């Protein structure tokens, strides 16, 4: 199975009056996934593929901002496992308490 994963990043300083600058990046990768059980494919695509792409996207943004003459932009690492688990828990229906 071959899949493509996109990573979209937007970096903008947070100010009340306005945003001084905005940096958009669309970064993609093509992944060939083999010998993985079908029930694990979704987790691989949502966790491992972005985890491989994100450091490169973060470096592109950081270098571009710095080379553009702007103050350094430090982007924190992302915990894709926690994001995946959070999204799964949001999608599961809430249990209705019985009286």
C-alpha cells in the first residue's frame, strides 16, 4: 500500500492588534506501507507519517524565517501519539449513564 501524507503548518505571531507575518507551508510525503496489519494502517498514517515529516517541515520554516531577516521562530515538537489518542477519544460516543 502506498499512501501520501500532507503536513500543513501555519506560523503567525499572536498579537491582539494584528498579525505581523504569516508563514504557510504545505509539505507532503509518499509512504509505502507493507507488512502491516490492516487494523494498524490508520495509526501508521496518522502518527508515524507525520512524525517523519514534521522535523523537516519545522526546519524549512525555521530557516526560511531566519533567512528572511525575521526573528527566530521556534516551533515545539509535536506529540502525534497524544494527538491521535485525543482525536480517537473525541470521536467515540460518550457513554450514557444509567439511572
